[in-house]
């Protein structure tokens, strides 16, 4: 099992701290594996095996524990009154009234609790009620480019050219860990990803939200997939369906988008007025949690390459714990305004700077921002000036591996 050190390091900061630790993310992003890696870490720290209680609630062997009272009874029998127990509970949302159970563990037992969940709305709503101020959430994403290279035993110090040549394979395969543990061809990869997509749609979207019109939900999702990297609103979607002689209420559109976000299929990027320093309420962007979901459902389309590159950069900024917005300055758009701990980073993404006009357009947007924060243009060009008037240029592979931001 390959260590995903970013997440282990984050968890390590909270071991034995009086907080419930929650790993959230789309199904098959690696949450269960991270729990297993955490178990290994606890054993290395001298925790005895019998102190660690691991339960996967999607396993048939756990079917008797899907009621809170039965889970509580089981755990109480397993825990010691003398030594601390470590609870590793996988896909906790499968347990009815799980939040009451977790709250009781905290009150009644000497335990350190780690949870995983595949629906953000479910976790956030219940947790805010029962565990306010007593939990921390760690978002788990599919493999970054750096993790992809590690999975394939590639030395990231091999030199820029060699690393850059590997990026197109990552772009086409995406980052679900399961597809990188064996040598699958592209058709098999997309079949596996489509099965993941189907499971997420059914279990974490349709069933969790009692959605009846499944066909309409998927049509909304495909509209979003086809507009990755473009700003639009719920009204734009409703108007599109109207033009197709299919009526849909705007509130239904927003409810579907919220459900898809809750299942971690989509991420929403709100617009930020750079001059006015305020978040705008209209014309947002949406990005998919892994680009392979686009290919598995719609096929690969060359015309979408700019949006796909944007998507990959957006996810990398999220992995690095930035709050990410789409920037607006006057009537011009900046792809990303990323904020973390009082600092900002501006990023513009393009496929190729294949003409003087294209280069001027991408760089000039950032040159119009008059502050001291870093400004970067990211493309797939191998040869281009490193910077223009302080605005840096990165090949996307170099950007994804950079330690400069």
C-alpha cells in the first residue's frame, strides 16, 4: 500500500486530540486506504492491536451494526475502561442515527474517533448539531499528479522534460487510485470509472436526496460536464432545457446541483470581485472531482482541453487547502483567485500560448491586478518565457509539482 503522506500528516496532527476526525470525499478516492495507513501508524506508535476497532459499514459483515444502538453496544463491549480505544469507522453515513452514537462515544468512553463519509451535506448538517466545535474535517481527493507519479514509481527528480512527457497520461486517466494499481487499458479505465460514477449517482445522490427524475438529474449533470471552465447560472441551465422543449424549475436545478456537490461529484467556484473584494452571487463555475468522470460519461473531447486543464489546476489548489474563487476585475475574468492564511495567489490557465495575441490576453489579465501577491500563467507549452513583468509562466506539470506556492 502506497502512503498518501499529505493526509497521514494531517491526521497525525490530531491523534489523541479531543476532536472527531472526519475524512470526506467522493467514493473510491482512497479514504478507506488512508484509514488502513492510519492503523499502521498507530501500531508504530505503540498502540496495541486490540485497542484499534475498525469497521467498514459497507461490508456485509457489518450489517448488524447499522443501527446506532447496536453499534453502541458492540463498541462498548470492545473498549477497555483502562486503555484508550481508537475507533476507525468507514462510511459512517450508512448507520442510522450515527451522529447520536458518535456523540455518546465521546461522552461515555475513552476513545479517539476517526470517520469517513461520502456525502458532505449529511455530515455537515448532523455534525453541526451534535458535535459543534468537536470535529475537524479533512477533504480527501483523488490522486494528485505527484501521487500519480509515486503510484507509478517515477522519480520526480528525473528532470522537467521527462516529467512533462508523463502528464498527458495523467490527464487522460484521472486520479482514482483503483485504476493505478494495475496495468489497465483506456477502455477498462473508463469502465471502472463509470461504475464508480453510477454508484455515486445512485447511493449518494438519488437515494440520499429522494430524487425521482433520475434522467433529468443526469441531464443537468451532463450540461455542467459540457461547460467545465465556463461561468453559468441555474437560469442558464433552465433556459437551455426550455430551448430543448424540456421544462425544469430553477429551484430544481439548484437542488440538483446541491445534491451533486454533496456527493462530491462537483465543486462550486464562486466569483470574486477583485477590486470590490466581495463574493458575487451570480455566474459561478463548477468543476468535477476527477476529470476521468467526464471521459467515462461523455468521452474525451479535444475542444474541452482548456476546461480540463482548469479543472486539474482547481483540484490541485483545493488539495493545498486554498479557498478557490473565480476572479472578476472589471469586465475581465481571472481563472482563479486562491486564498490561504491571509495570502493570495492568482492563476490563469490556457492550453497553448500559440500566438502573440493569446499570450498578451492571458498575461495582461494578471498584469492589471495591482498588488504584491504571486501571479502565474499555467499552460502546456514546453518553451516559453519564464516570466513577463513579474507574472510567472509554468508548464502545468511543473506547476503541479511546485513547492513555490
